[in-house]
């Protein structure tokens, strides 16, 4: 997606804000549609889906554990036995719904994170902060590059040591610990050497020799204005009706379907869908591309 | 006009007893293309760092003597002034790139110089156009090939508009085609923009002919400095380690004129064998003793064709190697895809036999490293099988596998984590449950590392570290040794030594060796068979001389020199034998009156 990074940041920021601040299940479900569309439009759906492999144990834990330990719900679905430390356990409808909403929120936040990854390059962020905080920006770019490089070095050191008979899976716990410490030593040594090389290369290119300027490549297009207007509309609607977006779970669930709930939800969801839709149109519809 | 003047300059790294540069005197004139040659540790890289103003500022240490840049004291210029005029491209693209996107990476230097954004935009566009990467301006740096990344590094330096461009082995990690592209770009900048270039490079066959001048360093001192031909003659007198193969061949033949490129060599050869008048140092024809061999009336075809069958027969007998026994290690229909879906190998079949050296060549990203990791059992193939002495590799336990198949990857440093070299080797033995029984001493001896036994491996020179990494797997005496790009950054002497070691391993100890390399000259000199990979597929697999014969890039200089005269000749020794036989025969058969 080729939005101006400021618009991209505003879009992702708003998604995170809504996911964090509000808890109305149906409204969050509407937001899930928006995030899904965002993931699809940015091509991040697959990698987000892949991340669920790591997330589902945490999600399961929330869904199972929350009803068991929270006793504030009034609609008890199951009375369990008395357990040491926990006392009487039971499952209430409210605690169950709360757990499910928490999981939905987790999925929304990870989704927003993946969209952010696709939309905002670290260099873009650097360009945005470059004028005021140039060093912080470069550090951010370096740190971003460091993550995959460090992971690759870790793998390579592991392979090199395995080629000398180091068995990272076999042996006792102490042996495994020793081998992993060795791996970390290798990683540290390589990282230090790489850092020195990079520092030398940066110095040769005048880094730190005086005030920097920033290279700006971003173009503000009509679609940036359209997306920003849509985001502003969504934000205003949210702020105008803050209470409707909140939801009380305990002791009893608030009514899900308050009168007229759907209209503002639909408008906010529609506004938040604008950036992914613009992207889709931009890619699929040459006429629209030429106009926005 | 002198751009740089260095007078009696010596430099000691912090804590070093011996100077890295020792009484250097050098004048670089505007617009020159200077090639700096020398062995590992001879001071080449230190010289570049001096010119880039990094010695005092970045490294510290002690410096004596004088260096001026455009008449001003180089050692007192502030960093921004030096960086504005002098650009340095390093060996490893991955270790010099800062940003994640191509155009931003190129803009990094101009941003540091505080240039206005409009000016930066113009320079970035121009620099990317110059290196041919304009279409990849918004690409992610880490997704580019090694050659493209090196071009980005070059563009990043060019965008700073330097007057002096320094290149520290810029092609050592690149395949022949990518290396040629980089050097071509640099040459064009030198010719069309008048940029002064100082290039440090070990792969002399790639760059000797593009330079105007050669400076040779040894132990921090300049031992030869002059126009390419003059320097070549001096270097030939002092042993021919710093000559490209084509010049080395003519030097060993004892001919007066030393060509520096294949084109020149072929011209000389044609003139000499054609019965024409011999060619003088400046390329013009002149009279001389070689006129005897090329008496009027003798045509090249006649001479060459008369000489060839005999010489070829000698070579054939000398070089024919029995392909004995069954394969020691083989891959059958091996496929491999990475998690991102990229298919790195597509149905690879190959086998290496005892007493055989097999080299895997191919462009970056063709699947060489993946293939080697699979052959070493470090990766499991998605489909297909790897067999070790006829048995599936997958059935072996880690220890058994490592005892039988030794693998050294592209980064020797990843192998060296102990306090001393001896401890490194002992560590391998301990892991594999083996006793020393003299193995450590023997391995260190075989690799010429006995003196480094007590040294910390990380303190060794790059060539020594490469050998130390090999020692850590060789100490287990594996039947198969697998090496990934072992000649990176190695000079000719080190490569000759490595070649001898591999030959010793295969011939005397009956082991098999598999090497992935970009170094066509090394492969030609050492390999029995060559596998050429392209896009994950084997496109050629045959005896070295069959695969490396008649290609534009994947042929050694000697082969390109003799193309059309003697097909299939890929080794210097073969060419020497052949040309001596031809010349002797021509001289013997020449009419006496021709003298």
C-alpha cells in the first residue's frame, strides 16, 4: 500500500486505539472485519495467520483460565468442585464472554501490528523523525536491520558448531545449557565485529560529522487526503459516542443490541475500511489509480 | 595534478610492535586508476583507511610522516571534509549498509553531509542510474543479491560526489558476472567522469587490465609502483604471485612482453605463432629473437596444428584421473524449498567419489550453499535423498555424520569460539568422543598452523582463521570435506596453499572434497570435476576442462587465452606444457634462414 507514512501511521494508530480502548463485542467484531480487510489489502494475511501458531496457546489460556478464576459473573453456567487455593470454581457466562473478547482484542492488536509492518518501513519512520531526532531515527533503522541479521547469525553459529559435533538437542540439561551459552558467545562476538565494521562504514560516510538533513521521498496524493478524512470521521464518531463503545461485563453483560447501535458502528467501520478499499481500487482499477 | 601525496608515512595500530605501513611514499594523480596488490597483511587495507581519513579518527594508533589531499594535510582535515571528497566501498556489502530501503541507503551519506533535500534527491537518482539500479530504488536492501547490494554501496558513495574512490576488495564476495558489472561501472566512472580510483583486489584476473597503474605492497612497504606493464615486469622478477594468470603464463614462458588481459595475450600469441614479427612492450611490432620461431611462410594454423596433437596427448596422459569406485557422497533428485516458498534446489543429482575434488560453481542465489548444507546433513532435503557410501545420510546420528562429513561454512569466525586454537580442536574431539593421539599436532602441521597453536583464534589473520576453521573439522579426519567459499579474501599464495591441502586430502588420504566457489581460477587449478548450478538446477556436470571450456565468464583466463588454439586447456601448467611444446616444435622446424 502506498500511503504517505503519516497516513499509514494514523491508520494503524487508530486501529490500535480502538482495539485497546473499547470493549463492545459486536463493535470489536466489526473492527475485526476492518483489520481482516487491512491484512488482505496489505498482503499480510498469510504471515498474520502464521503467527496464530504461536498465539493460540495464550488465547486458549485466556479463554479457559479467566472464567475459572473470575467469580464476578452472575450468570453461572457450571458449578465446579472446591479446589485448594482457588476455592469453589465455576464458569459464568460473563467471564466466558470477557475471555473471548480479550482474545478478539489480542487478534486485533496482532493484526494491526502486521499491517503496521507492511505499511510503515523503518526508514519511513526515520524520515518522519529525521529532522528533529536524526540519531534516534538511524538507531531505529539499525535496530530494525539488526533483528533479522542477529537471527541469521544465531542460526549460522548453531550450524557451524553442529558441524563440530555440538548436539543442541541431546545430552543432559547442563550440557544443553553449556552449548547454548556457547552459541550466545558466538553471537556476541560476531555482533561486536559487525558493529565495528558498520561503525567504520558509517564514519566513512560522514555520519556524526555535523548536522544532518533528511531525504524525503513521500508524495502526498489525493488518496492520502481521502484516507485521512475518513480516519478523522471515524475518530470524531468514536469521541462523540465514547460510552456506546464501552461494555460492562460484570456482574451481568450489558445488552448487546442497544437501540441504533449499528449505524455508528457501520459508519466507523466503513471509515476505517476506506484505506484498504482505496488500496484495492488502486491496484485493481487503473482508472481510479490515475485519479487518486 | 597530484590529488594525494604521501611522504615517508608509517603507521602502527594500537598496541602493535610492527608498523602496518612502513615508510610509504606515494603520489596519486587526478584521474588515475590505481590497483593495489599484495598478500594478506601487507598493508593494502590500511593504506585505503589512511586515504579515507579513518586511521587517526577511527582506529587511533601511532602515525609518522606526511599525507596531503589536494595540498591540505589529510591528517588534519575534519571528517566531513574528508568524507565529502573521499569515498570508500568495503568488501562485505552486508556490513556497510545502514538503511532498509535502497534509495534511503544511497541518501544516507548526502544526508550526513547536510545537503538540501532537493540536492539529495537529484544525487540519489543519478547515482542509482549510474549503477543500473534505478528500477530498484524502493526495493528492500536485504532482498537484493550480493552483487546488487554492492552496487547499492557503490551508489551510496557516488552520491557523495567523491573525487577519490577507494574500493577494498569490492568483488571478493561476488560471482564472476556481478564482479564484472561492478568493475565495468568503476572503469566507466574513471573514464567518463575522471574519477580517481584506488582498487585493492586479490582477484587480479578481474582487474589488472582495467588499471593504469599498479602499486604492490609487502610488509607495509611499497615494493613496486608503476604503469601496469612496468609493474608487471617487476612483479614477474620477484615471483609471480601478484600477476594475473595470463601474465604469469607468459612470464613463466620467459617471453619479454607480459600481457595483462586476455585480448592482449591472444594478440601476442597470434603474432608469435603466426610467423609475424614479434610484438614489443608497447604493443607495436618489432624485430627480435622470437622472429626465429616465426619465420616467414609459417602460418599459425600449421604450427599450432602440428604442435597440438602431441602436446594434447601428453596432457591427456598426465591429467587423466581414474574415477575409481562408487560415489562416496551423492545427492539423488534433491529438492529444497525455504519457508518463504523459494525453491533453492530443483532435482539436483550429483556424486563425489573417493580421491576426487568436486567444485560447485554458479551465480549468487543459484543454490550452492543450500546444496552444500544438504550434502553435509545440516539441512534435510524436501524431496530426494543424500547417500553417504550408499547409505541414507538421514539414518546417521549427528556424531557419526560429523565424523564422516566435515563442513565449513562461509563464515569461519562462527567456528572459533574457544580461547586457543588447540582448545578449538580438542573441543571437536571431545564432542565426537575421540582421543587426540597426535591428531591435533598433525592437523595443525598439515594446515601450517603449528605456530598458532596457543593463539586466540580470533586474533589470527583472515587466511589463518579460514584454515583454523578447516582445522576444527579436519581434526576428526572426515572422509568428505565440504567447504563453502573458502577463498574469499585469500591472496594467490594462500589459495595455492589451500589447493595443495585439498589435493593432499584427496590424493594421499583418499577423501572426497566438495567446494562451492565463485573463484573460477581456483576451481580450474584444483577441481577434478565441476558442477555448474543455475537457478537450483545442475546445468553442467563434468570433468573440469569440459565444464570450464569456452565460456564467457565461467572459464579461467588461460582457457579464454587459448580459445581456438587449444580447447579444453584450463590449467596454467597445461598451457605451459602446451605452449612450450608448440614453441619448441616451431623452433625446431623453422628454416634456419629465418633467424
